[in-house]
């Protein structure tokens, strides 16, 4: 993942925990979890990943 700063204290001593995945009709969310070693806060980042484009294939040969 990209370099991060703690949103609570601005520190960069951050460890990444195992991410979660939530499946939806229109795709899925990946939820990244981090913990700050400076202030011991935890925070998340949600990345929405639509699947529509993945299944949109060229049907030219059919
Ligand atoms: Zn912090």
C-alpha cells in the first residue's frame, strides 16, 4: 500500500493488519486495517472495487 500517516498523531510508525473483504452485488470492498505504534489508535481504509469491468469481455468472436 501507499505510505501512510496516522490521522490521529501524524506518526508514520504504522503496522498493517490483515484486511477484510465484504462482497456486494456490484463488486466488493476491501477494508484495510492499520494500527499506529505511536498513539496506539487504529484506523481503516475502505477501497471499493467494482467487478463490472472485469466481466465485460469482447464478444466479437461469438
Ligand atoms: Zn498515531
